[in-house]
C-alpha cells in the first residue's frame, strides 16, 4: 500500500509540472520574455541569442512535452488502479460511471501488455521531440534513442505474443 501512495504522490508532481509548463506556454504566447526563455530552455533548444517570440517548433516541442506528461500520468493511473485491483484488493467499481473500461477484465497479463503499449507511446512522443529538435542532439543520442525505442517495440511484441500463446482468443483467461 505505501508504494501506491508513493505513486499517487508522483502523479501529483506530474499534474503540477503539467500546469507549470502550460502556464509558461500561455504566458510566452502573451509575450512574457521570461516565460519564453523558460520554455525555450525546457524544450532543449539552444541558440546564441535568446528568442524574442514563439516559433512553431517551440510550440510543438512544448505541446509534445505536455502530451508526454499526460501519457506518463495515464501510465501511472494504469499502474495504480490496475496494480491495486490485480495485486492488492478489489476496488468494487463495477457499474460505477467512472470505471475504466479495461478494469473489468484486468489481470497481470493484460496489465503487462497495456503497460508495454503505454511505454511505446511515451517513447514515440519522446523520440518525435528528439527528431524535431535533432540539431541539438548528437548522432549518437539520436541512434541510441531510436534503438531503445525499437527495443521497447520488440519487448511489447514479445509480451503480447507470450500472452496470446498462453491465453488464446476465445479461451478462458
């Protein structure tokens, strides 16, 4: 139980981070030079002179960062709710309007596949951010991130294949 409380606190940190970045983006859009500097630096961009306005690239990198935070938050929710339901105790959410649709058939195997696909989504967003901002990264970093992403893809495919072999469609789960 203390581990799940820790994950809930980590979720709170992600929510706070999301709002800080969103406020900085809005302030930069309204012309605040300090907010513009903060999001420019946070998005990993480098320039000899500080930016004077938002560019499409900066907006795209900040929005992808926000999407990344949301996807990681969704991953945390899956781990907190699905993990608690699977490994600790039933939450008795049957019939509740806020029950996630996947929760009624969650088990350790389903949870692993869902987590693997969530990690691939997060990795995809991170890789896209890196490629958009590629001029600020070395070839070694670009190749390493691509290889890591491919490793995540292959791992998820292996997990899904193992789940399919152990629990064929139409069979009892």
